[in-house]
């Protein structure tokens, strides 16, 4: 009986030892598995942390790029504003220049109209010739030379002026196309009687106009010069002040 009881107790102890060993083994395996799981979880956490860091770095870079883009946009907006201001200034200057150009064109048109009116006025002017000395009805003596003054002109130009004194041959002077002139002609050796003086002006476009005066020549004692001969006919042409 005692041996049976001892064996039973021994078997019970062995069973307890086996149970404790098995429990210890399971605990060790569970601990190893938990350590492995913890290591894997730590590695996963580190991976996630690295991913988070990368995402943060990327986000920071994008924020920097966004800030740079916003700065560029602000700069471009400022440049656009400056360009718009410059364009507005140039447009205002262009409009001012256009206004000035229009005023100049109006002024030019007015000047052209005035010029055309003056040309029309000039083209409508008639040639003029007038004997200013001697006057019509004047009385002169045979002992003095007769001084004849003729003024003549035409806006387009004078070709020649001729002066006819009584029955003497006419004296003609070719002009140089000037518009207005004073002509002087001296005639000695007059005979007593009624004398008709005629001045004729011919223009460059072949228009003619004449003026005529009548004078009376009285007798006087004939006079001679130092050489015993009478004076000769002479011409004198002088420019009048132009208008």
C-alpha cells in the first residue's frame, strides 16, 4: 500500500512537472512570438514614421513651391499692373499726339484753303499799268526833257513794257518776269503841240493792258549841251518794293 501511494504521488508530481514544463514552454513561445510581433510592429511603425517624414518633407517642398509660385504670381501681377499702367500712359500719349495731329491737320487744311483762296485771288487779278508822270493835261516846255514814269505789274509776271510818245517809235524793254516794276523814260527834243503818251504792258501769259495821257508842249528857246548836240533817249528801270 505504501509503495502504491508513493508511486501515485510520484506520478502526480511528474504530471505537475510536465504541466509546468509545458506551461513554461508555451509561455516562452508566446513571449518569443510577442517579441517578434513587437519587432515587426516597431519596424512597421518606423516605416510609417519614415513615410510620414517623407510626406512632411514633400508637403514642405510643395508648400515652398507654392509660396514661390505665389511670389511669382505676385511679381507677375505687379509686372502686369506696371505694363497696364505703361500701356495706359502710352495710350494717353498716343491720344494726345493724335489730338495734336488732328489740330495740325486742321491748321494745315486752313492754311491750304487760305493758300488756295490767295491763289484764286491772285489768278483773278488783272495786269496793271499806269502813267504816273506826267499827269493827264500837264503842260511842259520844249527846252526840258520829258521824264515819263510808268508803274506796271502782274502777279504772274511781266514780259515787257513799251512806251509810245507821239509819233516817235515805241521803246520796249523786256522784263525778267518780275511782278511789279517802276519804269522811267526820258524823252528830249519835244515839239510844241498836243502830245499823246501811251504805255502798254504785256504779261508772261500774253495779256496786254494800256494807259494813255495827253499833255501840251509849249515852245521855248532851244538849248544845247556843251557839245552842241541834243541829249539822247535813255531808259531806267527800278524795282518797286514788293508787297
